[in-house]
C-alpha cells in the first residue's frame, strides 16, 4: 500500500499537480521542504539585522521610512514562511530553538557587515535582486502553501530591489565623489557574497537533483546564478559601477556573461559559522528572544484568563 501511495504521489508530481498540506507525501519530501522553508524563514529574520543597523542613521526621513517598512516586510516574510513550514508538522518553537542554538542554517549573505549607508542600497539592489531571481520560480513550487507564500514575498522583494537601486542611482548621479566611491566600495564587498547566495555549484549541491525532480526547486543553483549575472551587469553599467571580477566577459556565443571563480572555501566557512558576523547575528537573535520572554508570558497569561472567562 505504501508503494502504491508513493507511485500515486510521483504521478501527481509528474502531472504538474500541486501538493496541499493534508495530502499524503513521502517523508523525504516533507523533510526537504521543512529544511528549505525553515532555512528560508530564518534568513528573513536574521536578514533584518544588517539593515536594522542603519535605521537610526538613515540620511533622510524618506529613506528612514522606506528602510523601516522594508525591514518590517522581512519580519512578515519570516512569519509567513514559519507558518508554511508549520503546515508540514514542525512547530515554530522547534524551528526557533534550532536557529537560536546555531544548529539551523540561514543564508550566508547575512553574515557580512553593513559598514556604510551605501551598503543599504547595495543590499536592496544585489541581495534582494538575487533573492527575487531565486524566489520567483518558488512561486511554482510543487508544495502549494510555500508557493502561495512566495507570491506575496516576491511582490514585496521587488519593491525592496527597486528602492535599493533608486537610492544608489541618486548617490551615483547627484552625489559627491566620496559618495560615489562609497557605492563602488559597497559593490566590491557585496558582489561575490551575492553570487554565493544561490548555493554551491550544481555538481556540489547534494539536494538539487531530488528537489528539481519533485518540483520543489524549478531552476538549478548555477542556472539562477547565471541569470542573475546577466540581468545585473547591464544595471551596473547604467549605475556607473563595476563589479570586482577581472574575468567577467560577454560571451557572444552563449549570449551570457562568463564570470570568474567563486571562492567556495569562503562560502563554506561562512555557512559553517565562521563568517565575519555569524556570532554577532546569533547573539542578537538570542538576546531578542530572551528580552521578549515577558511578552510571551504575558500573552499566554492573558489567553489563559480569557479561556477561563469563556468557560465560566
Ligand atoms: N547560505 C547558507 N547555506 C546554504 C546556501 C547559502 N547561500 N546555499 C546552500 N546552502 C546550504 C543548503 O542549505 C544545504 O545545506 P543542508 O543540506 O544542511 O540544508 C547545503 O548548503 C547544500 O546546498 P544545496 O544542496 O544546493 O541545497 P538546496 O537544494 O536547499 O539549495 C538554496 C539551496 C538555493 C538556498 C535553496 O534552499 C533555496 O532556494 N531556498 C529558498 C530561498 C532562500 O532560502 N533564500 C534565503 C536568502 S534570500 C532572503 O532571505 C532575502
């Protein structure tokens, strides 16, 4: 009977069907989704920190309002994603515990520091740009609750990307020489980490083959990275910045850019907890959790009181 269910599931996937929370699914499919969705949720929540660092120092009221809204959106994305993961039978508490103990992964990119205001624009342009490239295909993920969450997330990410690019355009077109240099410096620091966001090369990606077969991922890590480079270089030209890659070259035959080798040793170091800000990020999340204990306790006490009243 188990085999028949498995075959029926595979047939649904092959037919392009979407899977809902209550449908039967193989344990490995469920585990893969919990892994990916919870990592994605953690990335949104940890991703609030590097940008949150600049809210009090945004240069104008307008930029501050935009940044506040954006960081708040990331918090919202984290919540939808935790909720999507919960439909697979994992509790929010379990996922939170895994993040706070350092056991869970989250995107490597958020372990780099935001040193200047230009970093905020570059995060919008490159980091959110890479996130959109990776996430638009996830709107067609075979697991429907995740796919539905991604539709709204992608709309908001698109606003994030544009606000970042626009703020850089202002600095490059109206800024002082020093401000322009600041933008170029930020691009130099974020370019390679942004390319690493797409994950290891396909040949070194243990999860890709099965995830593609199940329609969890629709496009491979290397394909997405290439699409990102091809879409981003013309934007860099309009902006008037260069990317720190001497091997970058248009390949007329492939109609794509060739680009230099990624430093995978750096990538695995950061994923393994040894990036420039890993410790700082985990400490900030743990502090927020501890500082929020009284709010959780109060909410629980209130809920209990309401329930007792309702019974009486
Ligand atoms: N940072 C940290 N870990 C990574 C990264 C990265 N940039 N890329 C890959 N990894 C991890 C994987 O999680 C996996 O570890 P695990 O098996 O312990 O879970 C391991 O490296 C090998 O990678 P893959 O086999 O390629 O893993 P996978 O098929 O899950 O692909 C990817 C990785 C592309 C990140 C995929 O999980 C995905 O698309 N996730 C959803 C999007 C997302 O999480 N975005 C977060 C950043 S964007 C943002 O939040 C604004």
